C-alpha cells in the first residue's frame, strides 16, 4: 500500500426499494475539503485514462457503474513508499472509495462497457492553470491488461 492512499470499503444499505451507498462524508477522517464533484464515463471496456498527479489536490474516486482497475505510483520523495506502485480493482460488486493524496500518479482502466466513476476533488479544477502533471499510460513500466488466473 502506498502511504496515505486508502481503499475504504463501502456498505450498501439495502431494502425492498433498492440500495443506498454513502460515498464520502464531511466527518470522514480521510476527507480534507470540498472543491467539486464530476462524473466520468467510459463507453468501452479497456479505455485507459492515465497517468497524472496533483501538487495540492486530493481525489476521492468511486465507481458507480461497471468496474475499473486503478494504478497508482507514489512520486513523493519524502514518502516511505516513494516509487512504489499499487493496483486496486473496484466496482459495483466491490464498492470502495479510493483516496489519492497529492503527489501520487494515478490512472484507471474500464473493465466493463459503460463504466462510470464519480470523482470528488478537494479543489476546483483550474482550466487555465491545471494542478496536474501528465505522463503517458505506459509510464513506470505499467502494463494495462487483465491478467488470466
């Protein structure tokens, strides 16, 4: 596990009407501050959105439909997990909140058609001067594939 990255299991509250999943609460110990919420949809399985990191912004990711494979790399020289990679698979059948601190490269690949991610950010995205550093999906020697078992 990369330092400060968290995978928070989420519980579905189910009754005869359906279900409710609380994704993020202001009182959660892994919450910092609110900037914005947005929805990202990938129409086709295998779509990759990777890699970037932020200097100040925290991300909280939740797959609301479908499933996804996340890859993270710690790029904080002061971190005890500097240079380490972490892979997380989450989705409808394994609901979790992924907490990504500043300085950690992150990206994801849709594992199903029509995968949707709800992303909450600690800061409003600055379109004129984005808080992000982008590198290609093949960076860090990461291979975006589904491995047979």
